[in-house]
């Protein structure tokens, strides 16, 4: 397997955590999201990933090379094909609670705050830095406020009970990102506690952006 | 089962299609997203859905009422508990292609263009209508350009082959929304073709916003 990612991409960070939790090894290829107009837009990569986003996971199936995209679809695939160290609880209702937590980050918080959106605000809408930061904080706070309530109901040492799941895989990169943008975390004690616990595990530590070969 | 939705919400529209495809019946409860400061923010609803978003699906399990949130998590739950008329292909790679198509809409396109984001642009950032429309079109076009390529590779009469899946369930509400905002669809012949085919099926027709009891 070959993982195309970027050290600071939250979506690539999710896939790294999932692979580490399952002790899966992939060759890492860095796609620099800023240099040279963004390597994700270069033709060879765009051929592979129609959205021109990281991550992509190249796998071999029946002797053919195939490409998986979208971090949550990649992780669900890995969880089905490599069921050891399952990333979802087994009961359907529990599974839906975990998926909903993951989607709260992946569909409501992260999409509003990623690089291309912040670039659009600055370049197309002439939004000043201060208001851009307020935008960032607004969506993180909205997402974390809801997630904090869900963790109060369902968390153990992890987001859902005492085993790491897809929810933790989405949470930790989002907290990393929020701290980078100096979001005050004091209103989210459960998020802070779970995030801190995750970061005691080697699978999470090894996936941290600064621990990647392409980190600057 | 009881579905809390709103006629024009794309996320509620997705769940309606999924339930119709599976011939599942739920009592429909309308949560008006605009009137009265937005009924989704009223305490009774916020207790049930920490994100104060529609849809929510209330189910009964072991004699207890339980609430599912996040449209994709709800649909995956229904697909697991009611496997008849499956909404995902069975092979893991195919499944990941379908999930990735669904996530292209749910994580990249829809989140940037929903009501609360457009309200923030207008009220907090003083973005004029014309630039707000350009914002809307920009993200839809980016999403549809990528999705069009995936449909060219994988579509039959539906997004993936010849059976309706989670991808169609996400596509149709997004196209409905794009047309409401007058996005020029001529660059997306496969999207148009698949959308038109879906809308010949009673399951999709019955889920259309204008066919809901709370439609204005």
C-alpha cells in the first residue's frame, strides 16, 4: 500500500492513525499542498484523485493498482478488509453514535476551516486576518460544543467507551488544528481529556504531523 | 420510527430517499429551520440533537427511545439493520468508491453552502449577495467537477452501476440545491443524466422537498 499525504493535512493524519492502530504499513509519499502551486493539482496526482486532495491510498487488488480517496471511506475500507483492532463498535446503534461523532468533525467543522476555504476568504473575499481567525474559531467552537455534549454522554477514556474508534481518529487531528489556531479549549474538558489520553498511545504519537518525514 | 426533518434540508432529504428505497415508514415531524429563531435551537430539540441540526431519527431499541443524528450515520445504520435493498455494493473496494462519492458531497460541497454558512457570510462578514452567490457556485462547481469524473468512470444508470446507492442519495439533494441557486449544469452531463434517472423512481419522487407536508 502507498499513502499519498501531507504532514499537516488533517485528513491524511486520520488515515495515519487508523493504519497505526491496525499495525498496517504503507509507503508514505508526500504531496506538498503549498509549494509549486500545490502538488495535489499536478496532472499525475489529479489523474489519481479527481478532487485533487490528500490523502489517497493506493492498493493492489487482483494484481491491479487501485486508488481509494476520502479519508473516512479509506478508513471504513481498511476496517472491513483488516478487521483486527476494529475501529467501530459492533452494535449498530453504537456504531451510528461513533460515526455521527466522526461526521460532526468531518462534515461540519473541518470543511469550513481547511486551506482552500481560508485561501478563498482571503483572496476572493478580501477578509482580513482577524475576521478569518474569527471565522475559524466560530466553526470549531460550534463543532466542539456539540461534540463535548456527546463525549459527556458516551466517552470513557476514548470518545466512545474505552477503545479507540473512528471518532478519536477524527477528533485528534481536529484538536491539533484548533490548537494551532489558538482556540481556547477550556470549555471542552472531555475533548481535552480524551485527546490527551489518545496522545499517550504510540499509534497516535507516530501519526502526529511533526513526526512525519515531510514535516517542516 | 420518527424522523425530524425539514422539507428543504438536503440532509433530511437524503434520509427520506434512503427510507423510501427501503420501504421504511417513519412518522414525519417538521422542525422549521427559520421561523421563530429556528426551531432546531429550541430546548426540546437541542436536548435530542446536540448539534441543533436536522435530521434526527428517533428509534425504539430494547423498549428505549434512542436518537440517531448525522444523515450518513443514520443511513448506514438503516442499511445495516434493514439490509433489504442494500445501499452499498458488497465488495469493499466498490463500497469505498460509493462512500467516497457520497463524502465528496457531504464533506466538501454541502457544508460550505448550507444555511448557517450563508447566514454567517451575510451577517458577520457583510458579504454582498452577488459574492455570496459566487461563493455558492464556486464550491458546487469544484465538487461537481470531481464527481463528474468519478461518474464517467463508475456510473451506469446510477452513480455506481445500475443500482441506487448512498452516492445517489447524496447527489440528488445536492443537484436540487444547485438548481435552486441557478448553477449552470451543462458541464456535468453524467450528473444530470443520473439525477434525471433517479427522479423517475417513486422513492426519489416522494422524497422531493416540494412533496413534503411542511413545504411552503
